[in-house]
C-alpha cells in the first residue's frame, strides 16, 4: 500500500490544474512542491520553511500536515464565507498553526479572531504565524474548548498535528498532555457582542460542545462551521440539535455550516 503522504504528494504533481491553483495563491508554486518533498519523510527535515503568498503574507511550514491544511484552506477554500460586515468576530477552536486565522485576515483584515489551541508545539507555531505576518486583532489562547471547564488529557497523534484529541481512539495513541479546558458559555460571557462565526475543528469534542449549547448562548452565535467526526458520534443527532436551536444546516465543502436567521 502506498503511504498516504506520498500518494497525496504525487497527486499534486500529476494534476496541472492543481499547479495552476497553487500559482494563483503563491508567489512560487514550485516552492510548494519542493517543500512537500522536503517534508515528506517525518523528522527528516525539521527546520521551518516558508511559502510566500501573493499578497505578501507567508505560511510557515514545519510539518507535512501544514501543507495538507494549507491546501484545504487556501486552495480548496473550504472555510471561505461571506460576511456582511468588515470586522467579523470569530472564535477559532482548534486553531492549529493559525492558517484559518491567516486566511480570514486575508479576506477581512479588520476581523477580530480568538484562536484556541491547547497543544504546546501547535501553539508555538500559531504564535509564529501571527508574528511573522504581523497579524493584528488575532488573540492566541493556549486552551482547549470543551463541554466543561477544568483539566483534561489531550491524546497526541504521532503523525498528524491536527489529529490530537480528547479521544485516544481518534488520536491512535495513548500518549497525552494535560491541558486547560474552557467552556463556550465562559468564552461568550467574556464578550460584549455577538460572535459572527464559531469554527470548530477539535477532533470529536465538537459534539459535546454543541450538544450542550443552550438557547441563550446559541442566540449569540450567528454561524457555526464544523468539521464533524462521524466515527465518534451520530452526525444526524448533532444536526437535529442544531435545528432545535434555530440553526439551518447546509454542507460547506465537506464541512457542516449552521446558520441562524437574523430574526431567530
């Protein structure tokens, strides 16, 4: 069986349409391919690489998975949404190395983003992404978001910097770090106004977070975009919960988007 990293990388080389997409986003598309080869074997080339975007921002790449996430966010544009205001307020749960926040700041330079990332190496990369790009209005918080505040075990995925989870089966590993957990009501209670978007990419924790979402808090969140984890829970049950709270559900490039009508 061909390792998925190699298979994915070869697919990027094989498709001319993909090269054109990278060329539209990066100052040098070949830099992406060279970086993919450089990072293909885990641990072989640990030094940081940088991909320059056409608008002057840069993407720091320390892990191969950053390239995969970059493609999802900047090439496939899975999180791109239209806002009806210039400075949307966004909560980024599972911020990883900060590429979602960087994309939002490309589209909405005045956006206010709170980034929650509990895993120390990822958090360091998040801070670096903010620093090297001079991003203003982006607040990094080294905390996990869960159904209840306190402390929890975060299980570490050995090969996927975006695969760390509260669930050992999801991370495929029992090694863990102890992390601080904050809940959504506490976050919302510290804000003065509404949240225009809650982004959840937290390897299964999204279910408990949203199943515990109260109507009073739901009214403060206009849209929620979620990468669901169907092997851990019933996604239909989650959709029913969100519908009961007044949200409309629609697919969004492989993700689930929940939107509350303005009068709801």
